[in-house]
C-alpha cells in the first residue's frame, strides 16, 4: 500500500475559511494528503478584506514546527504568510534543522482585497533566507516585482519571460510565475521555469468573483502532489485542480465579497444529488424505524 504523504503548511489563518491555513488543509485533504500545520499569524479577515492580524512570536512558530517534525514524517512543506523578518528567520532555521527537502513557497504579500499581509522588513528576509531553500516559488506578478525590487506597473507576456531567469537566480530550483494579473487575455497563462527551460501552462479564465484563496490553493496543491509526482506533473495536476475548484465555486454561497473556491468539488455531491441522497437516507431511516 502506498503511504499517504504528510504535508506541513506554515501560514496565517482565515476565519472565513477560503484562504490561508484553512484553504491549505482543505486542499491537502481533497488531494489525498494528511495535513499538519504551524500558524504564523492570526488574521481577522473575511471575503471582503483583512481587518487586522497579530503575528505570533517567532519562537512559538519554531516550536510548532519542531512539535510536528519531531513526531511526524513530513514529506513536503508549503509556506504562505510569514508576517515579518523574525518569523522568516525562525522558519528558515527549522527547515534546515529538520532537513525538509520539498518546499513550496508562496510569497504572500497582499490579500485578494489589496490589504497588506507582510511587514516591510520581511521582503529581504524572504528573498535571502526562504527562496534559496525552496523547491518551487509561486509568485504572482506583483509579488515577482517586489522580489526583484521593481516598482509596480502593468506587465506584458514579454516582461514575464524576461523576469524568469532573474527569479530563478534568487536560488529556488523552480519558479512558477502566475499570470492571473496579466490584462487583455482570455487565457490564464502561468510560466514554469527551471534549469532546463520554460513550460507554459494555460487554462481558460473563469468568470467568477469566487477567487479568494487561489494562490494559497495552488501552492498547497503542488505541495500535496510533490511527494508523488515530478515537479512538472505536480504543477500541471495542481493547476487542473485549481481550475476545477474555481469552475465549481458558484455552488457555494459564502460571503459578500470574493468568495472561496470549492475545494471539495470532486468529493461532495452536487446540490441536486445531495438533496436526492438526503431524501433516500430519510426514506431508509423511516422504513427501518417502522420495522
């Protein structure tokens, strides 16, 4: 029997359930991996935005990671919101101590609402300490600009191609540069770049406002799949999972802003099938009770 992989997420929370630790755990579970977690920050947010966050003490973040890794075999790690430079230092130290080889870094800097999730002192620490320890980094275009020290502005597909070698030179083995912010295209094109070249991963854009937690979900899906697939295949499968979760998101009615994806789209019955199943269960229960 193939062993179920154990995946660790190191990230902040989302009480509305669509992003952060909650989205990571849902994604790991949906893709057949066992979820463990270490919380970096407690975030007051919902589908409409971030109200505030409290970063946890770096020593406590480190203690959470130790508690998991000293007891549980960890096959891959996903890193999301890190909040500040001291937490980055704590995470990097624990990754080295526990010799975790498969690391997916989602350099979370800004929430979907545009609210900041990162202290200014953390960018350099992420670039210098976490990126070189990463198997794969998954920046979107604004995050890539920050990592490369570029001012904001519109990107072109040519800009994306040109940025790939610079991003790879920061030390990760692979870069997945996400093109969701690229204007003027009906396709969502992500570029996967490694030492052997670049692969373009395309999917049709889905017209929905339920896109809260897309970055968290994609990076978590890759982490869940890495123990079982080569990097290129893990990324392809993760992007396919994300696309399906977006396509099914309108089955959910959560919040009045950017709603969540449907992480369990392949596991939960559709609303009509669910009603039929509940009715059938009720009928069986009634017959059993009458007998």
